[in-house]
C-alpha cells in the first residue's frame, strides 16, 4: 500500500498549546484539516486530549471540535483545569497540601471534557487514534485504541480516555474506570498519566500499524512516515542543584517532568533508528519559572508561544515540515 502518515503528540499539560500552534500552521498551509492529512493519531496526556479533539465526530463527517476551538480551550480554560494560587499564602498552602494530596481537583477538567466531548466514544472518530494510560491497580499498560472499539467492551467514552491518560501523578488524582485487558476480561482500573512510560507515543503507534496494518493492508516500516510534536523540554541540568545528594523530598517535585522527558528522548532515539521518515519538532524552555506544565498564568502561556515562534515556526523547521507534508 502507499505511505502511512502518523501524527504523534507528546504529553505536557498546558504546554499543549505548542503542538497546536504547529498544527494550526499545517492547516493554514495545506488548506486541509488534520484528520485529512494523517492516517493515525497517537497522543499521550494532553496529546491524548488533542487527539480526541481532532478525531472525535458526532456525524462521521467532520470533527466535533475544529482546531480553533481546541486552541481556545488552552488559551482561555487553563485556569479552569489548574487554578493558579492567588497569593503567596495560597502558594504556601498548596505546597503543604501537595505533600499529601494531588495539587489540583479534577472538577475543572471533568467539566470541560463533559462539555466538549459529550457522550462520544472511541468508535466515534474520523481517523484511528491511540491513547496510552497506565493502570497502577494491576501494574498494566493500557492502550485505548479506536481499532478495538468495534467490540463494545473496549468502546470507552472519549472523556474517560482523556481523564485516564492525563491523570498526572502529584497534579491530578488517578482515574477509576472499568476496562478490559487484552483477553477481554473487564477489570476495575486505577489509571494514571500515560506519560510516566510513553510520553512520546510514536513507537506505540508504529507497533500498532506494523502489527495490525492499515485499512486491511499490511504496512512495512519503510512505508511509515511520522510527525512527532513535543511540548517543550526544560533543559536546566538538575545536577546543578545538587541532585546527586537528593532524597525523597527533593525528588518529589521534578520527578514527573524528568520521567516524561527521559521517556520521550528514548522513543525519539528508537524512532530515528527504525523509521526512514521521522520528523521530530521540539523546543527548549530555558527559564525554570516557565517550565511547570500546570502553570496557567497568561505570562507563561505567552512565553511558551514566543518560544514556539522563535524555535519552530521558522524557515528551517518549516521547510522540513513542508517536505514531510509533500511526500
């Protein structure tokens, strides 16, 4: 068969505005919607929410949400999901509370997911999607796949999928749902963010396509072309802070970001070794004050957008993106 295009979207909380800016450029450049340009969309955490937004459809013809509506959520609803502390006392109280409980309530995110995805299910997508989560109750990898949704047991609602993939440890509480394992046995799941093991879901999508094919036809590695969009790396070296001597208390705050970045880099290496066409677009965050993926302050969002404009939406990376889209 012809080439198969995969779109892979990293996790990264409110920094999901970054891949959305690139996707917006793609739609304006091509005059087509994302689901018309890619054969499979894989997304982890915030990338999973974006994947569901890009593919979910109530009528089987057009997405329930257009790209502008998804961007609007990240522009205007970040504080609904991750409310900023109003003052120094609020920040102190949140810091103390975070030692025992998640930093944020899931109520804001739950409300947005219900309002935007309604009762759409994995079977209600215009293009196949893959969204990872992790079941800490059974120590099992969970991969929500629209391919399996023909079996009603696997046809979870998109809002359940989004909550399961985005329940980032220390940020949001885990998410409980019933979902079967690979044998079809339904289990009570305790789901946390898929970013703890596959923040860049490229290889999950590649494995799915190679094993199960696409549109009834087999797919070889050389037939796969993948665009992988990151949500920013904070590049400060932790060892500058004496991390060699850190214990549990010191590691508690940065460990989620460290795991997400490390897993993304590992997948990036594997994809570059295996795929003949793998375009990875990632940017770097130099200032720690703008690195928290739950930071809903307008100045942080503006800074992230500035970095995307300065590092990604420039002639050299855009020429590579044009070449990818032209293949």
